C-alpha cells in the first residue's frame, strides 16, 4: 500500500462510525488483495499458461486504453497496465435499494465519493446479507455481480479476468467507460457520472472501431445498431419512469396494494414488447420483458440510461470534439445540479459550423 493510500485510510479512522469503519476496512483488505495479485501486462502476455484468447483481449484492452487517452482526451493514468486472474466470474457484488411506493433510491454515504445509490462487496454472502437488511427496512432490492469497476484514481486499476469474458467491443466500451470515471467524478452525482460514462463508452467504442477497421467494419455496423437501439430504449425507459413517478404520486393510501404495483410495472414490459421491440435491430434488450422488475432495478436504468440524448446533444455542440466535450462536462462540476445545468447549457447553445473528432 502506497503512502497516499495509507494516509487516506488513516484519515477514515477519525470520521467513520463503527459500522462504516468495519465495511471500509473489509473493503480495503479486499482491494489490497486484488492489487497484490496484479502482474504487469507484458508478464501476463509472456505467460505460457494464459490462454491465447485472453492474451488477445489483453492486447485489445491496451489498444482501447491508448485510444481513450490519445483520441478521446481522457485522463492519462497507469490504469489497465496490469492484470489479475480472479478465478471467479465477478470481482464484486453490488446491492441497490429503493422505496416501494416512490421512485427514490436508497443512498449510502461514503468518504470522498459522497452519496451513492449502491453498495459493493468483494464477498457475495456479505452482499446478500446487506440485501436482506435492506429488505427488512421494507425496501425493494436488487443484487448483481460486477465484472469491472473504477477506484476513481485512488489506485492503478488492473484489467480483470472477469472483464475478458466480454465480447471484444464490450471490452473496449468498458475500458473507456471506466476511464471516464478516472477523468471526471462529481461527488454525490452518481446518475450524472454513470450516464456520462455510458454515453462516452458507447460513442468511444464506435470511434475506436471506425479507426481500427474502417467505415465498412462489420463490428462498427454492429456497434451503431446497438447504439441506435440504446438510444431508443433510453427514450422509452425515460418516458416510462417519468410516468411511473407520476403514478406513484397520484396513488391514494388505499390503492397502495402490492398487486397494483406489480401490475403497473408489468405494463411497462408489455408496452416494450408491443411498441419498442419491433423497432430494435439487435437482441440486446430481448430479455427485458422477462426480468423481475421492481423500483430498485428500474432505477438502475435511470442511473445509467435516462436522458442520454443530452450528452449526445452536448457532443454535437462541441463539434464532435471529445476534448471540448469532456471540458464542458468538467465545467458542470460546480453546478448544484449538473444534469439540470447540462440541459440549460444545451438550450442556450447553437451548433458549431464545423465538426471534428
């Protein structure tokens, strides 16, 4: 553990409650074990025991890392210059929670990062215990395994074996997505941070394959189709969440019956099948009608996908210049509500005469 990490951890001792301290210490031990397992990429590539398919993906990840820094002008770091073989499918397990009769996420508070709508554990049993505790408070919950995450610049994040299970273009997207978090992370604004990273990961992956394989690339065609589907789904789920929010607010106490809530959420899935699915070009959202949805799971779409069109508009207003785009996003850091400030910025701007990458 370096001096910076030791200082940060020591500082926590004075500001955390006993429960928080136990969680932070356990998480710190898990993080240190992970970092201790790192090997340099070159060493991993020279390992005769490592499968060739994994080596190929490691090389691709290095390409994506270089592209993110040089072409997209994201922050240069030492992230993704090492590799960890986990020996398990997920690196962490994350719990989300929400009110049952209101589209409102449960927020956990963290030093330095602020409030976040999820809590992660290196141990699945610990995550399940947290989920059970949230359910005991009468909240909707959703627990999921995570293959990649960012430490926001506190450590040099490695490429994880769990990330190498992705398709090539999803791996590129992930490297760019996580590099965005190391470039800009606004405290208490998880939704803004994740939407920015989601948009940049998707757009960045398109530009990566455009450069790598050319405009006639079949991979680029697939990515563009997926990107168009994501835009359509983002518009769909944004509207549905707005309507669901109003529905909750209009309910009388006597109408707050679980059967009514389940039926109302099911209507979202039925409208997807009838109105949106026939318009989609890929199968990325085919599973949506079968998902066991509740407010906690629905609000993940709000965190990652609602109003992505705002970032698309800002990208266009920036002349499709990622350096300018990222700087404009950074300028929103001091705003009381970055998402609202983004909308205002867009409404007050006009498209530039020329565009570039």
